[in-house]
C-alpha cells in the first residue's frame, strides 16, 4: 500500500486513531485527524499530533476535508455510515478501517477471533496457549492493542492473534486471516445496525477473503452460524459438538475431546481423539468452556503443543470485568461482569450460579430485547436493581419476574444489594447495556462497581473488629 504524499483523513482520535496517525505520518502521508469531540475531551492526543505536524479538526467533521482525501481511515468507534463518509464513498474515495490498513503491512499469519460474546477471553487464552508452547505471539486488535501499533513499532512475532469486532469487519477489503474463529452470533449493537440480519452479516465478513487452504473454527451449536457458512470457502473445524463427518472439539464431562482425523498442522500431524483436561479451569460457565474449545483448536492448528494448551487451561485466571470476583461480604459474593453489554451476556452470567442472585442491570440500551431474560430472571434472580437510561425499559420488561428496585447511582445500587443480600447470595453486576450514559466505557463502570463494593466491605469489616 503506497502512502507517501497521499492525503489521508483519520476519523476518530482514540488510541487507534493516534497510533494510525503516527504510522501514516512516518510513512510520508499528509494526515488529517478529525473528531467531533473538543480539545478538552481529547486532551494530550491533540498536542502529540500537533507536535508531529499532523493537522487536527475538532468539534465537528468538515465535509470538504473528507472530499479532498485520497483515503479515509475510520476508527472502530465511528460508524462508517456517517454522512461525510457516505458522501466521500459515493465519490469513489476508498474508506477502510485500521484492521485493513494494518493487515496490508503484516506478513505473519493472523488468527482473527470474532463473535458477539467471549472474544476477548478467547483471544487472551489463545495468545497464552501459543506463548506457553514457545511461539512468539502478538495479541491485539479490539482487545486493546491496535494492530497498527504492531506494524508501527516493527515488532517481530511468529503469529498475530487479533480480536476483531463487527465494526472493524465492516471496513475490511482484503483482510485475510489464516485462521478465523467465530464464537457465536446473538443480538447486539442494534442501535448501530438496521437489523439483526445486518449485524450477523457483518460478523460473517471475517471469512470474506479466506481461501481453501485457510481455516474457519465455528460454533456448531449456533444454528444461525450453520445456516450462513455455505459460502465459507476454507476448511472448517467445529466446537463444542460435531455432526456426522465433521472435525473439531467436543465436550465430554471434564474433558475436551479433539476429534481431528489426522488434521494437518503446519509442521506435523495431530493424532485423532486427543483430549484436554478442563477440571482445573478457573473460568466460570459453560460459555467459557466453549471459548476454551475454540482457542484450543486455533492454537493446535497454529503449531501449539498439547502441553502448552493444557498449562494455559490449568492456570488462566480470567480477565477483569468478566465474572470477576471482587469481594465476599457477610458470606455474599460480589461479581463484576461489566463487560456483559448485551442481553446474551446477562443470560450467560446468570447460568453460572446456583445461588440466589441480586442482579444489577442498566446503562444505555443498544436495542436489546430484555424480555428474553424473563425466564432466567424468574429462575435465578431474587432481586433486580436497575439504573441508568435503560432502567425503565428493563423494569417494564422484567419487573414482574422478581422484586425490582431502581437506583440513581452505582453506589446506591451496590448499597441496596448489600442491605438485601443474605449469606451465600451472589451480587452480580451484569448490565446488559452499554456504559455510555454514565461512563466512558465498560471498564470505568466496572471500576466504579469495585470501588462501591470495597467501600461497603471496609465499613462491614470495621464493624466486625
């Protein structure tokens, strides 16, 4: 991809936009970064770009700037359908995302992981499996380390493992992973896509450029995925169940059985029906066992050893804000699942516990159907505490299933749960919504929950001393 002397507009000045601007500038491009936020919100990033000599437009997007571009790069948080981009695209100006840009300069094999839920955990698991097998892997993408940083820092890895969101897939052109992993497709981001079908089609774009010698790892329990894979041209492995003639991974009690029929790796062959022990896994929930199946298949296909994979399964502790145990207060456990930003994420979290649950939900509605949770709420939740912009929508959909209360802040929600919890109960933050009504992101929301819990724990501990 020739960049020197090209007029390139970057839309969105987050971490990805800043990294891309630096990379393009050093490649000789004439870079303009545009963001609707003001200089106060963008902070040090603006100063850093100006120091490089990169132009910045803040407060709004100027159509004229877009129409003068030779190339437009869209950051993941910006919809590629906004009017200035749509107009530029209509004039024939190429529009790509950071993943497309970075992949043009990545020579190493790429393993791409997508799905509605479980992407980050699976990506982290997979990266650790490779590392524990002696394979140098870069782990990035939507997980927090933009792929463009790997390129710009000229890092050297044997394999690149990338979490890829639907937003990033919307703007690929030639992006071609050696291995693609599709974990699941359930309703999400319906505030950004016209309907569920459009969102599902976006996820399927991960296979767009794969060829016969590439590999797709697919959730065999997801019937929507099965109906959509007829156009997938590459080899396929399935998890966590197989139909007649299929290869992949199946669950059998406390083991993952790898039924691979001499499936060829890059350097050797995997024996048929090898198994992995999951009895020591720290991750809660069947969905995380499915994630482990997918990661194990991708790791094996990329040269990992069974020993490296098993070591990872035994010792991987999980990630922050994903069913993270924060504290135990008066024998009740408090879990931070702030990353559950859609209805399916809440369902998965509720199914992880046999104890009564006091569930904290709410935030900014992404178009999810909260009524899908009715049976699970009735079965698992002794109390529902709702907050944020979606509080009334959630209460209307679920308030008849269990005792429901409304909180005006995270501290109030946690305090209410503390007052109502009995020993052995679970207090679970699993919002089912985006965080953008009160917080910058799900991590900030999870940190606020943690602080609220720790404040109450400190007071409870003082009383017992």
